[in-house]
């Protein structure tokens, strides 16, 4: 399995290379797609003759260069299949899920795909499990400050002190609303309610939760956010089977966080809970 994208999002993407996760990562410059040649080189390195699954975010540069890399790989006899991360509900309306961006929730796709491959699943098995996870995966974030791309030397967007933007993307893509900074509990409630209504998630569901820091938000604050996320889900009859809190997909030094929910069935829960060891 291969992933990839632009730099500036550590531990995404290279941090997920390891046992029970992805096998290789093609990484471009800051916020820039890797080249097709990079994608092909990584594909060659990880291929063991059974096909290679690409799992990456739904961004135009990545679509172009991974697509070309797949064509070049096929010319060398390497079959590839693609599963896109499209979990950001703020980037397109319900019914247009295929147009959504991939953000921190892609962590769950890596986890599911890697676990299914480690079990000995075929190319079709891995793709089917990862697509099932993608269908039940939703994410939404909040930005509290901008980041600075080194080559540009200036902030990627303007967000005054005391203002937050709900739904902003990890490259500074516009969100769904801007307003004054609110308490963590209110932010958590808004994010969870948005996620719950989008799929929708229902009472009786079991979910895995990811609370992700964007780069400059202390871990203590992420746990405060998770505290309310867990309370809201529990009040709504949704069981948290497992939670991850920390930095999983950052945006340089941007302050903010995102929340991801993955609806679980028996197979997905087994795969999400499977042991792994990444770099």
C-alpha cells in the first residue's frame, strides 16, 4: 500500500509507513503533490507482485500525479487500485461526497487497509475494506490561526486573534463559517453535531474517534475537546469503541483541531483495533 501528498502535514504521510500500516509514501514539497516519477518509484519498491493500493487525499495535484504514476506502473506490469480520502464534510454538501477533501480521517483508512493486508487479504479484499471504512468516515475541523509556507514567507490566510473558522481545510481552504472564538465545549458540540447529521450516525452505532491537532494546539487542549466529544456522543446513544487524541495530520504551525468519526461494524472494528507499528 502506498500513500502520499505534500509535505507540511507530519506525521502524515511518512509517519504511517510501518508494519500493519502503509508500505511506502511519496512526498512532495510543502503543500505540493509528489511527482508521478516519485509515485512510480515508491510503487516499484513496495510491489510484491500482488498489486498495490493507493490511499491518498482527494486533491487535484495528487489525483493527477498518482493517476499518471498508476499508468506508468501498469506499463511495467504492476496493477494498482485507488481509494481516496474524502472525509471533510465542510468541503462539499451531502450527496457530493466524492468531491470532498481528505483530511485527518485518512488515518483510519491507512489503519484498515494495512490491517486487512497484514491478514493476507487480496488486492480486492483490501480495497473493499478500505472503501467500506471510507463510506462510514466523516471529519470536520476548526482553525484558530494561520500557518506560514516557508517558500512564501507569509501567512496562508488572515484570521484575526479571537476569531475561529469552522471547516477550514489543512491548506487554508475556506471553511463554512467564521466567528468569534468560542469555548471548547461549544466548538466540540458544533463539530460533532455536524458529523452526526451528515452520514448520519444513529443511536446504537459504535464509532472510532480521532481528535487531531493541526500543529500548534497543546495536547491538553485536545483532551479538553475530546472530553466534550465523548459526552455528546454518549448522550446521543453512540458508543465510542476507541479514541485517538494527538497530532495525526498537521498543517505546519496552524492552531486548531479536527474531529473524525468512523462508524464501525464487526469487521471494521477488528481491523481498526489490530496492532501496528509505524515509524
